[in-house]
C-alpha cells in the first residue's frame, strides 16, 4: 500500500500538539516541578506510540473503509503501540533527563501512585488518539464515496438530459425532411446527407458526458447546415471560436438548444429571417458563450424562449459546474436576442 507521507507528517504534528497539551496539564497540577521532564516523556511516548500504530497498520491487512486492521488485529495493534510507546518513550526520556540533569527520573517511578498515573495517562491518550485517527480516516473514506456518488449522479443526470435533447432535435429535423420530400426532393436529399453526417458525429459524442468546445462548435455547424437547407437564404450564421479555447471541455449538446431557440422563436416567425452568431471568449475567470440572433426579439416569443432550451442548458451547466455557472437571456438593442452561458475557465 502506498503511504501518503504528507498526511503522515500532518498526523505527527497533531500527535506532538496533543503531547504538548498533556505535558502542560501535568505541569499545571505539579507547578513545583520543572516543565522539561513531562514534556520530554510526553513527546517520546506519543511519538513512538503513533509510529507503531499509524505506520504499523499499513503492514497489516486493512479495511478499505477505514484503512485500519479489523477485529482483534486492530485492537492488538493499538495495545501493542501503547505498550511499546510507554516502554520505549520512558527509557529514552529517562536517559535524557539524567543527561541534562532536569529531574531525577527514578524518583518519579519509585512512587507507585505516580507510576499508575503515568500508565493511565499513556493508555487513555493512546486510545483517544487511535480513535481520533480511525474516525478521520473513516470520514475521509465516506467523503470520497460521497464525491464519487455525486459525480456518478451528475453523469447520469447529463445522460438523462441528453436523451431528452436528442429526440427533440431529431423529431424537428425529420418533420422538416418530410416536408421537403414533397416540395423539393433534391434539397431533401442534401438535407438527408447532412443529417446522416450529423448523427454519425452525435453518436460518438453521446458516449461521453463532455467533449471539447471545437467538437461542440462542429456539431452546431452541422445543425445550422441542416437548418440552412430548410430555410434557404432566410438563415445565415457565423461561428467564432478562439484557438486557445478549442480543447476546453464542455457538456455535450450545450449550444444546440440555444441555437434551436434562436431559429424557432426568433428567425422562423420573421418573414425575412436573419442571422445567428455563436461565439466563445474568456472574460475574467470565466468562459462566456454567446448565441445571438437578429430575430423578432423577446417581446415576440418570450415565454417560449425561456422554456425547454434555456432550462436544459441551465440544468447541464449546473450538473457540471454547480453555482459557478449561469445563463441569461437578454434583448439586443438593435433587435433580436442574446443568450449568454458562463462557467469557469480551466486552462
């Protein structure tokens, strides 16, 4: 098992802080004696106890949930660590106290009451410390599982939203194709070719929850080509994707509902049609995607524009970026509407 040494160092510092607190409490009850001996005893007993238990548990079969040995093995490890810490730490502290002349260590251990007190403090501190580290390990495990569960839930949610979006677009296209077959078979053939190409690209993208902005713009281009066949000169479009953003990940089918809204509620009701502009840019710490049309504007179909498309895009952004994302729909002063999606930029 790979050991996280940064985590172990953090545990050791916590153990030292706990040992310092115990030494301070002992000194508070015996202010007539020097502070050095209880500090040395606490530090060495705590350090050896921690090393035996926290490092030793990686040498034994451990639970994936807690990272600690189960049953009697775990109990034996804790008791063995406490005993080893007390005996080894006391021996080292005795030698240091004699060497520095702080305090005659034998005098303290000759007193049975003080000896029992020392053993009791070591046992309580060892059990309490072991329980603390056991608890934080279990909490970390549960936190990881919760994070994984949220991630799986978000992926499932994105897939559910995608299954709602794909038939929505497909039915609209098939209805348009049916009308063209009766009125303009050559254009229907071209539209069918574009539709096959679009579905082929969509099938690959549907196997993943996100893809690059370049892939998203290519799918929007395919969709707009399909719509341009049906609307003819009434529809024109521009796509603007900066090179530095081409590989940035986004949820699949993020822009298409916004483009569909532009066509259905902005350009189709307008006799002369209009244009659609799709662009991406970096603004501060965010990526901003704009879908702008020169259609009839919000006043013409406000309720429809804030329905399926906007709701789906909002849900997809929330599933991926949570509260860090936003989408808004505003009227353009020159006429038409602009939908703006915003989410964190991750270079």
